[in-house]
């Protein structure tokens, strides 16, 4: 039986030479990742995330929008496939994510309490 949690420690050379997707594909070939289904990947010393995403763009060929409705323990989910979506293009993901209707109550960074309300006594 494979372990319950897999933890991987890539080298700085692996992080710099492979895309994240390529690294995951390598793990799928060389480990029990496919049987376990989830893993933790620990960044190596010397690695730092991008300072900026300026100029980085990509296209999601067939994004899926999720709509959930219901209440009192009964919910329904509807998944809608949409047209391709660019990160930065007109009407792209960034523009949609920064729209006022997409913001958390209280605005960006607000401390939102997502716990269920206490039951009525």
C-alpha cells in the first residue's frame, strides 16, 4: 500500500529546467503519485516566485464556469463550458477577477468570516 502523503523535494536545477507540468509528469512516471492522488512539493533553497507577472499570458482553451444554488443542505451544481479565455486579453481572466462583482465582501484582502451562522435556538 502506498504512503498516505507523498512529499517531494525537487532540486533547484529541476525547478529551473522543467515546467511545473513536466515535473508533475516526471513524478507520475517515477513514484506512487498516481495511486495516492495528491502530494506536497517543497520548493528548494534558492527558489523564489516571480516578482511580477507582467508580460505573462496564457490561454485556457475550454474554461468551465461553475454555478451552485440551493440551501438547507441540498445544493445543485451546473458546469458550463465557455469559449477560450486569455489571462490578459480583452474580457480576459484578469479583467473578470478584478471586476467589482468578483470581489470578496469588504473588498480585496478583507477578513471574511466564512463559517456557517450559529443555529437558531
